[in-house]
């Protein structure tokens, strides 16, 4: 593979490309070829796939270097990732599919317990495959390279951009409450597209929010969440709320769901199960982030000791926080009002603090949503770049399709040879216009553009509830296969060794419970949303075609 000329030279004679001013003559090919590559760990060896990091080469062994993340670091990371912008909008979606506030709280509690069983299973997976690849490495270890490829494919094509569109939708819903109240659907979609466009453009220019800004966004989210919990508790004690228990239905009295038809017998039970499954997917979307500890496991100081504590403490904290947050909403706002609100937290603030309180909280949540979108878009681009270096995606995504900037014209002409020269000219001009960003500043421009286009597409054609179930089916299919991998890796270990297991095992009931419930949820939503399931299968089918056309049929599971 040709060297990447974006990096600084290792020798004094070589000069970093980043030091060249615009218009200054670039170094010749020989000079560029002497530059070192920063992606050496992602090199492609023929058609053999290499791990995303060196620790992935030997699953089941401890990473060769001592990590730096402490137990407290891990807890802070998982909690901050789980408490996202979704918690400020998803209560409305959950409430649309439950008959009462009490049932809504049950969904949040049971959804949290279900996620906890998955997190406990991921503890064992993380200790068996202690690398920074997370789910991708778990799937590769259990099923082989094709499973890791399909995970990346689904994550980049569905999960990440659809999540971006949901965050943009949350931004639009809350900013509309701050400026003018309820907006029509087309206006909300337009605002979502503008949000995606602005954040994508900022990242394409190479500007990203630093650690300080990320901490500010986190403080805003936690502050909004904590203030609602405290005010909701005080409202319950004073008896001033308009929701439960003061409302006619109280906590468990059924409030008819608008548009629903009463059904008896098995039809009614089946409908209730379907509604419950959809509501649980909404709750589990908010709990998302529990699986991310696997991406930094290789950097933990003592994974065997710290990982169970990190996961268990984080899950208990987040479950309690989410249940209390939703209880506060139900105390202040009647459930039928929550169901129709695009910004339930803003409605809470309006009812407790007045009009200005609603506006202030709407602005705070909007700002935190933009921060979350920025982080997500940046992270998605990194996934695309790593996948490109692993030969999962075209080389141009990571901008190592050419040895030097001058080679791009020939590359474009060779790649687009079927187009007339006049139609190739815009691509050549675009490559020249973005050369400094891509080659001097190492901006993954094409990865950002790919992610931005997909995010905008989902925001345009999707809606909040539909995207929740779409992401749920895509993500939980991967989670399900990962957790089933616990039994595969255990069986493989048992065949190789007659002694006791060297890896601490989670309670066997955890992967069984998670796998069973996930399968039932996916099956029920698949039956109610067959087009979404067909779209996911279509993406996976295309991914399989790309994988086997690129790597052939010789892939074998990674042994553990």
C-alpha cells in the first residue's frame, strides 16, 4: 500500500505537508514516499483483514500495554454516553404505546433490566476479547471476518446516520418550542436538515468541539435532567402536579391511546404485546451507550477487576435516573399531553417555571443536542476511516487512494473512465478545491459527506417513532448475535482446555434472558414493520456481496 503523504516525516530532511501554504509547490513523489504513515496498524496484507488495533490480534489475552483508564474514568464514560439527548424526547414515544403512567415507568424499568443483562454479558465478552474494537471484535471472534464486516456496514449505513437524524429531530422539536411554539412537520424537517448540514459543514472544514465544549454539553444535559427530577419530586410532595396521581386515571388507570381500537381476546393481547415491544425499543434507545465500554477496554488499567464495577454501577445509576426523570414528567404533565408533545421537558418547564422556563430549557436542550450531533458525526467519520483502512470501504473514504495529491487527477480519470471528460471535470475541480483540507489537515471529508448525506436522508424520509424501531432492529440484531457469541466462545474454550476457565463468567441466565427478550422484541417489531426489516436485510445483502467480492469465500472465524 502506498504511503500516506499527510504525515510528518520521520527524518529531518522530510517536511510535513501541513506546513506548506496554499499555492506553495508540493513535494515531489519521491519526497512524499519517504513520509511515514499514521495508519500502520490498519495495513492491508493482500486480502487478509487486520484488526483495528494490535491487541485484537490475540483475542483472549491481555493487551500488551498498560492501560490508563481508571474505574472512575470508565463509569464517567459509560454514564455520559448513556445519558444522551434522546431522554428528552423519547418519553413521548414510550407514552404513545402504554396505557398508563405506571405502565410507562414499568417499560423504563424493565427495559433497563433487559439492557443490564446484555451489559453483564458484554462484561464476559470484553474480558474474552480485550481489545478496543468492541462489538466488531466480539463478532469477529465468534463468527469470523464477515460478521465484523457486516457490523461495520450496518453501523455506518443505518445505526449511526439514523441516530444523527433523531438527534437533529430532537433539536428541531426543542428549538421550535423556544421560537414560536408548535411548527408544522415540514418546518421541523427543514430545521433538522439545516442542523445536520451545519454540523456536517463544520466538521468538513476541520473544526470540531474540543474536550471543554464536550464537558459543557454534558453539564447542560445532566443539569436539565437533575433539575427536572428534583422539581418533579417537590411537585409530588406539594401535590401541585396535573398528572399522576392527581389526574383521574392516577398512576395505573388506563388512558385510551388516541387512534387505537379496543380489541378483545388474543387480538387485544397481540396488539398490547406489539405496543409494549415498540415502547421498550424506545426505552432501550435511551439506554444506548452501555455497549461502548468495549471500545476502550484495551485502555483500562485492570479490566478484570474494573469492568464489572463500571458496568453495574453505571446501569444502576442510569436506570434509577431515567425512572425518576419519567416519574417527574408524569407527575407534572398528564400522559395524554406527553403523548402529543415533541418536547416534553420543555412542557414540564413551562408548567413549573412559566413561559420563560420552557424557553430556557428548550434552548439548553437544543444546544446539548447540537453538541451530541457534532460528537456523533465526528465519531462516525472515524469509524468510516478505520473501516476504509481495513479495506471494508473504498480507500478514498480515508483519503489514501493516491500516493500524492497530484495523482488524484489520474485516479479520477481512471475511476470514472465511463463518463465523458466534461462530466469528470466537476470531480477534478472538487478534488482540487478540497485538497488542502484532505491532504494538509487530514480531514476525512468524504467520510463526513457520506455520513451527512445518509443522516439528511433519514431525517427527510423518516419520523421519530419509525427511526427508533429502525435503529432498534438494526442494533439489537448485532447485540443479539454478540451475546449468543458468549456460548460459542465458551464452547470453543472448553474444547481447547480441560482446566477451569481463565475468564470470569457472567451468570448464564444473563445471556439467556437478553437473547430471548431481544429475539422476541425483534420478531414482534419485524411483523409490525416489515418494510424496515426488508431495508435492513437489503443493506446486509449488499454488504455480503461487497465482502465476498472483495475478500472471497476463504474467511474463517478468529480462534479464541
